[in-house]
C-alpha cells in the first residue's frame, strides 16, 4: 500500500493488525522567483574639460545652487589678462566651484554610486511591521524610494487625515510614486498576498518542517529545533501535557498566509493558535471525554485524545470509517473480548512513525520502541501526526460497536468482533 510514510506490503497472514492504505498528499513546493532590478543605461560622459550640465535629481539629494555660472570667453580672458591677473583668478575659482558641485551632486547620478538616480515606476515591495510608528513608516518609504522625502509623505498623511488609519502588512508600490496614492493604499491595507503554506492533515513535525522549507526556505532542521513545547508553554497552556517536549499533533493542518517571509517561530505560533481556536475552542472536549468513559470505560486526557485521534487519522479514510476505527481502538484499550487484559492497539501506523515507511513482520518482532504498539500496551508516548478536525471529532464520537479488528483498503472495509471473522475478511 501507499501512504504518507511510504509503501507497505500486504502482511495479511502474518499478523492480526488493523491497517489501511492511501496515497500520500503532495505539499506545495514552488516558490516564485524574486524580481530582478531593471538595469539602468549609463548616461554619456561629459567631454573632457567641460563642466557637466546638472540633471534633475530627487529632492532628497538635489543640490540647489543659486545664480548662474558663466564661462569666460577665451579672447576676453586674454585681453583682461594683459590688464590684470585678478579676473583670471576669479574665473578659475568659479570653474573649480562648478566642477566640485558637479562632482558631488551630478557625477554620482551619471556614473552611479550612493546618490545614483532612481528610475520612477519600478515595482518595489515594502513591509510595514505591526505597531510601526509614523516616523518608521516614513523612513521605510523613503529608503525604498517609494516617495522622495518624508516631508511629502507627512503632507499627504495630514491632507487625508490618515494618521490613525495606516495598516501594517506587505505592500507593492512603485518607485517615486505619488505620495497621496501611497497613503491611500496604506489606509486601504496590504495589497500583496503572501505565499501560501498548506500543511495537509496527517503530517508529522518533521514532514511539516520540510514543507516549510520548500515554501519559505527556512531550513527544516531550524524549524524542528524551534518546535519544542517548552518554547511555547507559557503562551499556550494546553501544551503542559505534551510528552518528550514534543509539538507532535499540535501543528494544526491548514493553509496559512504570511506577509513577507515569516520566521519558524511565527509559523509555529500561528499553527498552535489555530489548534486552540479550531479544536479546543470549537469542540466540547470535556463532554466527549466524559461520553467515552461512560460508553467504553476508558478514561482519557485531552492529550491522550489527540494521541488516539492521530492514529485514527492514519488508519481511516473518511469520517464514518474513522468513527468505527476509533471504536475498535477504544474496545481494545478497554480490554474487551480477545484483548481481555491486553490493551494492545496493534497498529501499523504507530510503528510507521519509527520506520518512516513500510512495516514488515520482522519490524514488528525486532523493533524495540514505545511506538511499537504490537509490543507495548496502551497509547504511544506522543501523537504520531497532526490529525484533522474530522479525525478528532470521530474519536470524540466513536461508533457503537464491539468490533476489535478491521481491514481497510481503498475499495473495501471489514470490521470484525473476533479474530476468526477477521481472518475470513482476507479470503
């Protein structure tokens, strides 16, 4: 069979385990290419010995020179030189001043450098952070050449009365844009939709880390290193039960959108917040756990429920089937029938968490791991993936049955109360 952990050979005759098969979901991996700046044609170099002609530059860098500079006529210079050398000295000084001014304010625009001219109309992305002050916004816009100077920006803000209406987020502007248009966009809100991060249900922390790396370029190892329960217990108290300092099961599967490139911490916080809102706040966990105790005699904590739901996620294919799978595992945990006094889940899915793929009869016998539910009674120490809300609902409201076995493929499903009946489902 194919599933999120890998391919699996049919071991029907070798063990009584419930199992199921399904193909893996493909996570998005493409990343848009960054925009490359448009090359600027170099301006022609002035003739040697001639004073360059000043060109218009942005107000933030333009020099204002009052008065006109005059070039002395050669004949006039020779005539006056005979009378006095003083006018010649004055002319030379004027020429020096003109060249110096050009060198400071004109040459950089013509030949490049820190004061190089900015071509208007070029696209530029700007991120306005949450809680940014007016001065920071103005500085950010000027540094990115969206507006020429802060004065023009402030004037536009005052004219539109927008001081308290500017919104954080990522924006697409153009260089040397009209300040009024810029402020109107800041009032309207971000106009750039960030890259989407889609994390399918049934993924482990390690698999989620690889998806994050594909989308945002954050190294998977860095994400995994950050994904520790101890880093977030203060802000998310429901993590107090998490075993092995693990966030396994809590990184809620969903599509997320972030402005700019988020950090691993920002992504993890968003996923934990989504788990809190979509699971803990939306579902009546306490009532469901009380019902399970009354119906099956099995007492679970909220963390153990998540643990069991992660196995149900991996074993079932749809909501109704998952509810039936949940009842099988709860009957086993309760020690019913063939499992009297032996609360073994016997699930391939828990051992796949260790192998990362196919599970064989030899693995079942040889692998000594708390996730080997053939050799260890009860639930594994942590969830084995992040279950969907559907799987959590199914686990909270399991089917009424006395079944202890199941056999599931893409096309068939068989649930049985006894091992003899379970064997018949293979024939």
